[in-house]
């Protein structure tokens, strides 16, 4: 049995979802399956079972498959840093901030770690499903492509293309990606999945014929568009969320500053019919909301300055004074609630910085070089900022702040999540040719 690479013919084609969807179906056939992504670029991270930091997408894939998580699922993670820098997490641990050019220059040094991670999973499971990143045929970067080209070449994986028909140009994207792949990888392409189809599926029967007969690529499935409000990987996924507010009795605003992180914190709220959630990106009137949430942030000081520049900072202070709405701060949002944020070690800034906070909490936040990682049940912490007086949380009338992510997860949501995952598989099953896939493997 071969391992599998999932290549997208464009960004946001649905690779992350297709990865665990195929994994679930293979599990039903008795195979032990693990998700993998060599390099992910995301501010949305989770603490794995081994105490390491990995991208939320791989954590969710493992959850959907019911397998333990570790850094092996995502050995390299990049988070946006200051200016042209990126925070580099290798083997689940924060290493350093690197200039993007320097990262690519030193990429060969990461290949042994990526190889070790893949081989470890390969020893533990029958099939490793390796999600690619972006497009696999960025010709100027193919020699630097860890997630697509390196893994598929190194481990001779079978390749499935995923094409997003909703974007348009689906035939060109399939044909173009296939023919731009190196010959070795082209020979390993076992099929394509056309994703996010809306309307009568019979309208694409001729499309299937064209792809199979004229392109020579088997079609493993034409999957219908189906909103799935779980496992948000990035802001693009967040933009696609679907919510029905007709039964809502509580309105909640989430302040969506430029480097908001850990969007998955709000999945339980989106799943609650009594709650209508709105992501706020400008200085609208916040008084119409029952609760306002300051979420996690990858760059706390920059996002705090953004609050000030938009006018939301002043509005939040007024709301706190008048206590017209509840205020909740999570991780980065919690840190913004303090009197000051001190970054003497230049964790987020280019020079030692002290930034005035909202002033709701009588202490200051100090950024430490060593990142704090902890996990307890469904909750976890990932942060550089620390408070001497309130190291975990703070509560006052109408105000609550905490370093904990996963705050809204309860038994009801866990049960809901399991039901939604199972229901999604059942909806996709009739449109996926699993037997044909198994023949190719």
C-alpha cells in the first residue's frame, strides 16, 4: 500500500478536508491512517498530545481520524512575524524568527527533520496522507517546496489532485498542474477530485469524460459544495463560514484584527443556534452586541496599535466604563487588557518596546523569549506574554480574560463535532470512488 500526497490545483481547494475525508474512508476499510503536512504557514496553532506546537489543520485532521497528535504530523510551522520575518517552529518547538529569504536559503537543513517525521509516521501507520501546500507547480519555488515536491519525490507517494470548481477554470487548472509536474510525479498521479460543485451533479458528466478521456486522469470524485464550520485553518476558511442567525438570542462580536489567530476558538459559538457571531474589522458601533471578544493574536502589539488606529480602542474603553457589554479577552486579547505590554527582548518588535494597553487589569504583560506551551484536556495555552499577578486569568464584573484557548468546548460541542464529521463523510461517500482509489494504491 502506497502513501498519498494531496496536491491542490489552487489555494483553498479543500486539501485539508479531503485529507481527513479520504483518511476516514480508508479507516473503514481497516487501514491505519495518519495525516501529515511537512510545512504549514498558519497563525492558527494547537498544542499536540506530546506538548508540541502544530498547525490547527493537522490537529483537526488527527481528531477527525481519532489518532494521537505529535510534532510528526507537522514538523515545520511558519507564523507571520515582524516585517519580512516569520516565526519558525521546528519539531513542535519555537526556534527563531527568520527572514523569509534566509528560511529558503537554509531549507536543506529542515529536510532531515521532515524526513524523520514522515518515516516515523510511516512506521506506525499503514498509510500516511500528506497534504500539500498552495500550488505544487510554482516553477520558481519547486526546488524549495517541502510539502508537495520534496515529500512526493522522496517517498514516491501516489498523488491525488484536488480542484476547486467554484473558482472557475477547473479544466485549465487540472491540465496545467498535471503537465507542469516533473515526469516522475506526473506518473504517480492516480486521480483528481473536483471539489465544491454546486447544482445538479449530472451537469458535470461531460466534464468527467473530458478529464478522463482527453486528459487521461481518472476522476475519483465530484464532491458537492457543503459548508463545514469546523477545523478553520486560516482567514480564508473563516470567510467561508456559514451561520444561521434566525434563532439567535445573543449577539457576539469578535474583533478580527489583522493577525488574529486561533479562529477555531469560535467553532462552538458558530455551532450554537442561540448565538449570532460577527467578525468586526472596522470601527462599527459595538454597543449593539451583548458580548465583545478580543481573540488570540500572533502579533499582539501590532494588533493593539491597530485597535488604536481604528478607534475601537477608545470605544472598548468606553464600553468598559459604562459596562454596556460583556468583554472577553483570549490569550493575545487578554494581554491587551493590561496596563502595559513590555517587549524588551524584541519578540514582536524590532527594538525594545513598551505599549500602553486598554488598562482594564492592574498589571503588565512581559514578553519572554521562551514560549509557554501547555495542554489540559481540550484547553491549551500558547503565548510569550506573562503576567506576575494574573498568570492564568482575570475576572471582574462584566470582564473576563484568560490565556486559555478552547474556552467554549464542552461535552455538547464534542458530541456535535463527532456528529458533523460523520454526517459530512456520509454526504460525500456517494460521490467518491473509493474502490477505484484502492485499486490505484
